């Protein structure tokens, strides 16, 4: 499972970081950075994708 | 357990008597209002209402009340079709003079919104907020200790709003911004006025427009002073970060900083306050849920999410159509207004199993208490969540004897689901 974040769409809500802190982090530019490109396929990452308010996270 | 807390009586609601623009309607018992929204959601999902009259502001064309979760999400996630720039926090279009103080990013569209949001979100990341958590714990501990002292001096009596729910978020946000102690009572009073919904008790003798303008000017003046001080003498606070932060070489203008400051003070204050006060009221109405949560700190996360779903501290935000179109079979034309009723979406049975049940372990809980999909999702959601988790856990530990003793005094506002007072006592039975 590959994770991709569109940093233009991201508004830095931190919703993904709350759900999967090992995979996502809002960085000093106020947008999300992916900490693990290929995390384990788990519910937290999928929740982060579905709960992102701007649909900025994609799974490949 | 009371009927108010549990069984909404659908038959008691005459939809023709429901006027969401009538401020007094919002002081009716919550169960009645939820029953009305259940009916609206089922029978008139885009119900049309006339706008209320406010002296000095011409009445607009009216609005549609969006009450189904799916419709609300569809509108919220298409910001180009349903914009915020013509006003997001008022039923009326915002008069130019108010826009100066209240035209913050909440009432802005991209690309300007995206740019400012980015400048701000840099200073508001979860990581930066984690660093402030220790001070949040200290503040909560101190406020609860004072509440105990107040109770002991007054035969056990406290007011949940004045003694617990109001001081915690006020001190947290003022600490973060670096607002001096001497300015804080003024901040609380002005923030009350801004979110009063025109409630006469809170705005004093002034007409609402004058009261809003005066409150805005006073807060802008405070921010001007603070911003100038921080530019000259930087400190480790949010105000310093804001005056120095830039994106693509661009900094916030003076007016943008003042508007954002007002947004933070108001949004960071009142919403969390009402989540605390109404959360405690709700827990008193659902004693089994209270006992379950108090006994199990692993429920802090889901418990807080359920409080936010249940309370929906901000009742709605507005969007305005920029073009003709159709949503869920409802045709609309450019300029039509939509009020997104988060409180109604948060009890939509299509999304939430047994939505009228308060369940501190509810999971998943995709509530829209911090807003739905789209770029305007609450900037302070992370702060609010952590602050509320710390607060409720501390209350369970330090004030296990807290007992609500009287009916709440509800704010007469369509916009903010607020309490003005909530009588309680600390019985000393710990």
C-alpha cells in the first residue's frame, strides 16, 4: 500500500496525524508529510484517507 | 432520567410552527429541537426560511436549511460552487463595516483562503500543540482547584459555566497568544458579545450592530498593540509566530492578523466552553455513560468525539451558491443561501446508529462537529480535542462529586449552542 499526499490540497487539519501518527505529520510548512511511504495496510491509515477533509490523501 | 434528555416526541412538533430564524426557538428544550430537525431531515431536507430582521441590516432573500448528512457533505466539499466569501457565520450578507473585523479566513474563498490558512496552520500544527499540553494540564488543574474553593466558600454551589467551562479555554488561548492577564476580562466580555447571537443579556443596552462593532474594534486594538510588541520583542507565543510567519514571501497584513486573532479568541473560546458545559450537562443526564467514561481513561478519545457530536457547539455555517445547479435533486440558482445544520447531520440515522443515544464509546463517529469535508474544516480541532480530553479526565478525577442541580440557562442563539449558566454543586462525596 502506497500513500500519497497532495500538499496543495492539504489544509493541515491534522486529522490524519491524530489517527495514524506513525504515518502522517503536519510539518513546519503547515502541510502533511508522509513519514512512511508504504505503511502496513491498517484501518487507521484507511480512516485517515476517508476522514481527510480535503481529500488530500490517496492510496496507490 | 428526564424526557428532555432521551425521548424526542415527534408528534409534539408542528413543522409549520418551526422558524429557525427565531432566536427564541433556540431556547426550547433540545429534545424538541432534535425532533423538529428529525422531521425536517425526513420531510423537508432543503426547507426554506426567511432571514430574521436585524436593525441596520437589510433582510436578504432567505436560506435553505440543509439537514441531511450527505447533502451537507456534498455542499461543503464543493467550495467553488458553494462559497464562504459572502458570509459564513451570518444569515445576512456581512455589512462592509463588520467585514473589517470579522472577515477572517472562515468567510474567505481560495486562493486567498488557502494562502492565509497555510500561514496560520504552520503555527498551529499538532506537534506544536502537543508542546502546550503541559500548560493546558496546569491550567485545568488550577481552574478545578479554584472551583473547589468556590464551592467550599458557598455551601457547595458552583456555576459550571463561570467556574469551569469559561476559564479553561480562555486561559489556554490567551496563554497561547500571549495576552496579558489584565486584558483577559475584556477578551471574555467581547468574545461573549461576538457570539451572543444578539442575546440581549450579553450585549447590554446597545443594539447588536453597535455592540459587534465596538467589540471588534476593542479586540483589534488589543491585537495591534500585541503585534507591535512582539515585532519589537519576540517571545515564544503564537502571536510572535503569526507576525513573523510567511508563505511565498508574503506575511499577514495587519488587518488579517487582527481578524485572525478575533477568530481564534472567539472560536477557540466559546466553542470549547460550550462543549465542556454541555458535555457535563449531558453526562448528568446519562449517569451510566458518565460512570463508564470516568472509570476508563481509554474512552477519553471516543468520549470527547461523542460530546462534540452530541453538542455540536457551532450549529451551522453558511454557504452561498456561485452558480445554478442541482444537489440531491434539489435545483438551485446562483445567490441562493444554504445553512449547513451540523447538529442535524450529527443525528442523521443514515450515518449514526441509534443517533439519539449518547454513547461515549461510539466508534466510528464521523461527526461534523468540526465541520464537514472541504477546506474550512476547523483549524483548532486538534487543540479542542486534546483540551477536552484533558479537561474531562481531570474533572472525573478532581471533581467526582460534581452534581448538576438546576436547569441550564440557554443562550438565545441560532448559531452557537451555548449555555450561559449551569447550576451545580460539589457535594464533598468523593
